[in-house]
């Protein structure tokens, strides 16, 4: 039995989550500002800008949250433990050179081919239309963000392998700040779209520079060099490719959904706005736990400590669902209240809010699956199995495409989001069944008991939020005509409802027994005399 502190995983996840929360709050401010400027269905700028974000972001999420979590961190950790810092630095140096060269080539090719690629990415934009031309130019500007983020991904892997999670979690705040600063001056929709896209470009360079400084400060001596396909790099690539596909299934599904959505004016922006809401629990919980879980689980499996591996995974799943299910309950209970209260202003119309809420509802019941996929993937990756999750991802993507096209014809735009949610649950079901069948992992009885209690607490929260939406006219009436710092009755009441819900949920969770007070305290502290778990970094 391992004497490793069980709070270590949660503490490391909370470091990542806390800093990610700062980034998400800034991201919300960014999105509120941009949607008011760009709108959705009323102007061509919004769909064009969201395309410029989504194309490099697809690869960013694959590299940053998929391939190198799956392949680089275990390889780097193993070399660091067995051969020392110098050998680990050599591996990271070669990996960085190879990755940077590959993404630079991909960027240049994509920029040159963008006029033709855009027809495949957004067939609904048409050819030579104003929206098509703007989307081509903006995406060409944003593409250099890809190699910057690939570099950030590798450098984050180095820091994460050393148990340092702060900088990699803090880096996204630079992107949000860069876009916000860039769009202060322009007043028209197209000018704001150009400015925001150049903000993405500048932020990518700044993020890479920050992580480079952090790695050097952490004692790793990674240096620029010519790419070399050493046996170690070939092995890394062989592991990373299926791992990237497997870990990125949700993002690829969303990207495919965007292609279908291009048939409807404004739909890409509706999906993008709805995407922001489920990305909050995915980033705060799913990615954070995945980042912290992989090194912890790899260590337990390497020591053949089955009990520790079981407890670590149980803890990760219960913790993830304790934070995800209430978010899903909110998205299901008050989707229109959230979108209308926060986003409907300026160029973002009441029609845009209604259509976005339809997508958000379906993303709501898919949110637990989005997060569980992030938590279950490392259970495979820690056992050096990236091929099985890749197969599951291919099945999920196929279902998403077929079902998305079918539902789009039957129920319209919202069918795209419904297909994505369903396909994600299929992906999670395949993972869970395979782990159970192999005997690698099944939730313990104690974990199942905790999950049921968490579900009860979340359902109660959802009922309370639904009641608040029903009472919305009554809540807003006392504030009629009142405005403060640009906030009116609808903004103030939805923020108040969210804050009250966030305050009530811990009480519901404790009362249901999903998490006890003692467990919460244990998660927030580290036992005296222990230091082998990943710990917060002060960078």
C-alpha cells in the first residue's frame, strides 16, 4: 500500500483549476465584449472570427491537452527518473525542435491553401462571399498561433512532469488579455474582428515566451536545435499520434459540428458562445484532473500498486463529477436565462440568444461525458495504451457526423449539439466498458455511492435554478430602470442567481454525503512529512 498522500491529486488539480478559473473569467469578459461588437447572425464578422479561432484551436487542443499529455509527460518523467536531468533535457530539446518544425510547416501550408481549405471548413459560407473572404484572411492571420501553442504544450509537459502546474494554467490569461486589449479601439464589427485576430497572434508569442522562461527557471536546459528523428523521438511520435486523436475526440466532434453549422447564418457563433459554458467545467475540472492524474497514475502503475491506482482513479472521478454535475444541472435548467442575461446586447440579438440556448441545453447533458473522457483517457495512457482510445474516438466521430447530419435535417441547428453530446457519451461508454472488461478499472462500491449522492445534490440544485428562472420577472422587477457599470436588471439577477447557486451547492453536497467536510479539508491540505505527490508551484 502506498503512503502517498491522497490529497495530492486534488491539490495539484486545484492549482491548475484555480488559475484556469482566472483565465475563464477573463475569457467570459472577452466573449461578452466581442459578441456585443461582432454579433452573430446580423454581421459576417462573428462567424469569420470564430472560424479564425477554431481552426488553430483545434490543433492547440490536440497538442496542448492531448498528444503531449498522453505521450511526452510519461516519456520525459521516465527519462528524468532513470537517466537524470541532462538526458531528459536532450529528449525535450529534440521533441521541441521536431514539434516546432512540423507545426511551422503545417502553418505555412494551411495559410497558402486557406482559400481552398475554407470551402471544406465552412462550405455554407459560399465562395467569394464577404464572409468567406474575411474568414480566409483572419484564419491566415491566426494560424501562427498553432506553432506557438505546440511549443507551449511541450514546455508545459516539462513543468507538469516536475509537479509544477501554475504557469501552464496561467498562460491562457495572456490570450484573453491580448484579445481584450486589441479590441478596445475599433468600433465596427469587421475592424474588431481584425484587431481580435491580431491579438491572438501576439498572445501566442507571449505565451511561448512565458513558458520558456518558466522551464529555464525550473532548471531544465532546453535549447533551440535542428530537428533530429532519433529513436526516442520516433517512439514519441508513434505514441503521440493515436493519443492525440483519442484525447481530442470532443474537440474534433465540435469542429465537425462547425462544418455542418456553416450552413446556417450565425450558427458558428451560436455554437462558439455555447461552447464557452461547457468549456468552463471541462477546463477547470476535466483537463486539470487529467493533467494531474497522468503522472500520479503512471507512478502507481510503475510500482505495481493496484490499490493506489484504484483509489487515485476513484478519487479523480468522484472529484470531477462533484464539480461537473452541478454545472451540467445549471446548463440544463437555465440555458436561456444564462445566454439572454449575459450575452444579449449590441449586435447579439434576442434571436441569437434563443438559438444559442438551444445548443447550450444539449451541451448540458453532454458535459459530464466531455469531462469523463478527459479523466478516463489517462487511465489508458498511463498503461501506454493510446490505440484503444483512438479506436473509440474514430467510432465517436463517425457517430457524430452521421447523427449530426441526420438531426440537422430533422430538427435543425440544435441537432448538431445533440449529436455531439450523444457521440461523447458513446466514447465514454466504450472507455468504461473496456477498462472494466480488462480488469484495469471499475469504480468501487464506495465511489458509486459517492457518485449517487453527488447526482442527488446536483438535481436539487437544478430544481432550485429552474425555480429562479420561473421567478425571473419577479426577481428583475425591483431593479427596473437600474443600471450600474453597464449592468442592468437581467445581468444583475443572473449573476446573483449563479452566485447563490454556487454558495448553496456545497451545502447540498455535504448534506447528501457526496463529499464530507473531513474529505474537503483533507483535499485542501497535505499531510505533514510527505512530499512525493505533485505540489503547487509558486512561479
